[in-house]
């Protein structure tokens, strides 16, 4: 697999500039992803939302993420990473601002869906830029460093909730709309176009044929499986962990603190996942990461209603589940050549977003049937196991395959 937009000759200053900008974009993405959950207790009485309407409000953004991830990847490959990222930031910035001005439930759900489209489109571009801005040997940690910004942005949203700074729910969406739009101009001024120069052979072969060629079809299916089950676990926890902890006997402030610890530990886990991926023992490291995830889920499931015990278990789950995500996001761009990398990553992320819809629904169904917090958490252990097996097999497979080289485009960065 050949082709790319950056090379190993990229200057340290250029790489640092790129990573600073995309890290900021990832933080903003993480903030906007969790803004709805933070605002929900305040806006629900205003609109008189029923439980069903509240569920639709949450899931509308997730459905938007699915379509946005596919569209963002395609735009990235056709028009360049910079254009794709800026367009995505503008989309979710505009519709986040529009959310603050709605007056009906239908408008609220529609605006959240369109915000999700923009949020979904940003991530394939961020992953591709991070992977292509560094050498092959450091690609895993580069992607994980960028991705660490997402849980940090979520932690910022949690701090806003704990500090009571969102008395007017609209301020969250106004902030979530202004921040990405302010970042667009620096991205346009400080990043090169980051376009992919496709070879004629790649053009004639076609995108879908490249994604499902004899050499890539198994990697694609394993990647999809890892993303689907991994993100299913992650979003179940993001949506239901506070509720499960309160049901267990903790108060809301204690549950909020554990959720904050979960997010901060997740940022550390993301960095750890990148180091694992760049190690020579990546298969063993991946196995350790998912073993820790399974073990910490069991620990969280059996923990008594004790703040310290649940905080420790929550931190362990945060480290391992986000470390697993970092592994997957780091692996994804290595599965494809540069000409189809954005599309390949975007579709994989979209498949994962389907899991993010089903995860909360699974937990909701279990809770509605009278299952205890322990039973809900134990129920996702097999889900984590399946995702872990697929990821470890993919790591083993990629270890024996030639890696994609990063060529072309050095002149574009040198001029900036």
C-alpha cells in the first residue's frame, strides 16, 4: 500500500503545529459529544421531554455520527484532510449554535442530528492527519495523542456539570458552537491542504475494491468487529455509568465524581494505548489491555456501594476501555493506503457508531427488565471479549504484513 500526504522529512515545528491544532479540535469534539448529556437535566423540564423523547434526543446525534463518519472519510480522500476537517467543524459548530435557539422538541432533535453529522465527519480526518503527520514507527502514539483530547473534552463537560456552570442549558451549546468555528481560521492559515495524490493505478482500481481486496478484506472485517463491540462497551458506560452507580446506592455527586475520574483516566489510557501499539510486543500489549478491560468490568460489577472502590474500578475501566479505543484508532489508518485511508477509517468509525447506538439500548433493556447494576455490567463482559479477540487477531495479522509507507507531500509542509 503506497501513497500519502506527508513524509518522514516533515519538520518538528510543522508536526508540533499540526498536533496542537488537531488536539484542540479533538478536545472540542469531546466537549460537544457530552454536551447533550450535561444539558439534558436542565432542558428536559423546559421542553417537557418524556423518557422516549429524551432517548430520541440522545440517539439522534449518534445516528448523525454514523452518516458523518462515512461522509467525512470520503470528503477527506477527495478534497484533502484540511478541507474535510474544517467543513466538519463548521457543520457541528453551526448546528450546535442552532440548537441553542430551538423552540420545539422536533427542532431540538433535528439540530442534534445535524450536529452529530459534523461531529462524525471530524474524526476520520483527525485520525488520518495524526497518522500521516509522523513516521510509521510513531504512528500509533500520534493517533492516540490526538484521541486523548476527546475524553479530556468530556472531562471539561463533566467539570461544567459538577460546578453548576450550565444553569442556562443554552450556554453549553453556544460554547460548543463557537469553539469549533473559531478554530477553522487557524486551521486554514496554519495547515497545508493535505491532499492525497492518488496514483493512476489506485484511481482505476476504485475505492471499494481497494477496501475489500484479497489483501485487505480480512483486516477490514476484523477492524469493523473491534470497533463495533469496543464502542458498544464505551457508549454504554458513558450513558449509563452514573445511573448504575446511583442505583447501586451512591449519590449523584459521587457518581459525577466517578464519571470525571473515568474520563481523566481514559485520557491517560489513550496515551498508553498508543505506546502499546508502537511497541515491538504490540500483540501481547493488546492482549493485556483487553484483559485489563474485562477484569476491571468484573471488579466494577461486584464492587459494593463504596466511593473509593467504585472510583478505583471506574479509573481502571476508563484506562482500559480508552486504551482499547486508542489501539483501534491507531490500527485503522495502517490497514489502508493513503488514497482510501480517509474512507476506510470513516466507514470503520461508522460501524463502531452503530455499536454506540446498540450499547445504551442494551443497558436500557436490561434495566427495564429489572436487572441489577452488577448484572448489567457483567452482561457486557462477553461483548468486550469479542472486541478484544478481533483486535488482537488484527494486531497479529498486521505484524506480518508490509506497512503502508508515507510518501509525497513534504514540499507542502515545508512551505508552511
